C-alpha cells in the first residue's frame, strides 16, 4: 500500500543546546524521548537526547563517531558504542548526562558498534572483533564492578554487528556480517569472495551455539548487519549486499524458532531503490510489523511480521528507526539531515521536524517504549 503523506509538518528548530546537567529538566515520565548518536557541522560527535516536541535535552561530546546505543532495563543509563572499528564504549547516566564509565577495548579487540544489557542490568554484552584471527567474539562486562571485562563468548562467525536477546534473557541472537576487517585498514573488506554471514543463536551462560542460519549459497555476499526481535521472538534481518552491483538480491529476511531464514523482496521498482543497502530494522511495539531503512535509497519500507510488504515512506538519508507507543506513533525515523519523522499506526507521516545542525547517525531509540522490554 502507498504511504499517505498527510499532516506533513516541517519545522526548523534552532535555539540553545542544554548542557548535560539539565538533561532531564522539564521532562515528564511519559514524555517521548529520543536517543541517538549524531555529528554536527563542525565535525563534532555526540550522544544526544531530544523529544518529539522539538526539545533538545542532552548532548554528550564523544571522542569519535558513535554508532549504536543500548539502554539498561530501568532506563537509567545508556551504553554508547564507537563506530567500527572503534575502541570506546561510554556509559552515560541519563538523569544527569554525566559519563560514569569509559570502557576501552582490550588488546587485540575492537568494538563493532553494538551491544546489549542483560535483562537484570548486571552485564553488558558487546560485539567485538578478535582481529588477528578474524573471529567474532562477544565481550562480557560486569556493570556492578566498573564494567570490568569478565568473559568472552564466541560469536560463531566473522564480523558480529548487532546483537539482541530473546525473551528468555538467556539466548543471544547475533548478526555475523561475514566481513573480515582489521583496524590498520579500517574500511577494507578483505574476504568478500569467501564471506559466510550467518545469524547465530548462542547460549549466554556457556557460549554454546544453539542454531545458525545462513543465506542460500548464491547470496553468500549478503552481509547480515542489523536485526531486531519481536515480543514473540521473531527476528527481522536487514542486510547489505557486497556482490556485483548490477544484481538486486533480497535484502530483508525473517526467521522464527527453528525455521530457516526466509528472504524477502519488495516489488521490483522498490527493490532497486534500496541500492543493495539496508541501514537498520525495528519492530513496532506490538511486534505486528517492522520497518527497514535504506539511507542510500532515501526510503523506509514496512513489512508485516509474517513477511508481507506493506509500503514505503520517502525520507532522504533516513536510517535510524525507533519504535514508540506514545502519541499514536508506530515508529520514529531519523536522517543525516537532522530530520525526525513520526510514522503513525496506519503508516502515515504524522509529523516531521528538523533539528538544525544535527546529522543523525545510523540508529535511534525511543526511550519510553523500552521500559520492561
């Protein structure tokens, strides 16, 4: 179905940025807050919090470009991850905007841009690269002991990127992108001809591989990069194709239980607009549908949880997608031009605001919907 662009409002928002100590001033418990990494026009990098009404609530200057953000179950603190192949993870208190801990990558490892708190908030799991061997690992950090690194689990693949826990809190789903890299040549992909991406299910307690799913052989260059998990443990997958550019393979997949991964394609004209690159994926709060961004194509596509194509929304350089249950929205979408758009429950644009001077990075969280998830 086509997305209705009714009620499309564009507001240019200037004004003074609030300092970290004023991060939560004036915000109520139910007010929708958005959290993500961004850059500015002068080359600075930040973890920033805004609200859907246009308020700028928090800016934490980062030592380099950030990528993913994880929030603990009580929404008291956030972990912000350096963009691959970065070496920092910072822990930020969301009430004060202060940095409480600075985690540095251990020797021989770098971070891959994503992580996840355990349901009790006691551990932080981080996707990492053991770059001498090229094997992916999951670093385990003790939140109750100044985030000391206490363990390392195999990711059972190469290039782990986004990770998610299933509802049991014990099973980790890992998007192993399949691409081998080294920090000495940070953007060089050294194994494209033989890459083997996979979606791995791993027991957090033991590191044991429970399941592994791969794209079919002809699409072995589909790098599995971003995933999300619905409340009933359906996994939606967003991929990036590293093969011949004239090919237009499926870039989106769903997987559930022990069923094989099912690749999905949009209608041909839409599929070509994705330009072989999907940026992020997010289920709505009910898990009934999910959204996938393609910043290169300037579109966000919508899908049912069962894999049916529902439509698209056009937004230049759109990448970050947050789910929200507030104000009638289903999703909020951010872009590299500072825009934040609300997509309502009938997949229509209900609002669009521009934060002047902001260049939102790849991912966005809508905080009020995280409580209890």
